[in-house]
C-alpha cells in the first residue's frame, strides 16, 4: 500500500456501539416503542451526531415477529440511516423478547454500550 492510501485510511475512525433491550412484548407497538427507547438512549449516552452513523443492524429473538425494528428509525425521522433487521441465532436459554443493536459510528468517541431492562443481564459488566 502506498503512502497516499495509508494516509487516507488513517483518517477513517469507526466505532461499534452495542445495545439491547428486553423483555419486549411481541406487538408492533411494543417493538417500535422499545426500539426507539434503545436507539435514543444510545444516541444520548454517546452524544452521537446522527450524520456520522454509518449503519444500524438490529437482531431480534425468534419470538419477536410483529414488526421490523428498523421501522422505528424511520418513525423517528431518520430516513437517511442505513438499517437492517435480522433474526438472532436460536440459542438455548437466551432472553426472550430481546432486541439487540449494533450502531457503526464514524468518529472517535468513548463508547458507552447500552443495555436496558432485562438485557442488563446479558452484560453484567456494563
């Protein structure tokens, strides 16, 4: 790699910010409300500039199928954000009603991962 490419690659700093919320009821209203709470708390806890969010990946446990969490971002007015939903792996003894998120952020920050409700049990160190 030449010096020009090395220089420009060194300018791009990214962070992954994780979070989760549980126990969410399997209704469209509760999935969207919980997703908004989780996303807004991550933005607030990390003092994020929405324009620096690169992408948002949501996973949901297999018992949540009444709504797509990414719809909550659109309802919050964040139409420009790239977001996708997927099912979490079906793991024995996993929390039920759990929405997890990974926010990719383009800037150097001190990251605060956010776990709400019963999801706090996923990461007792947080």
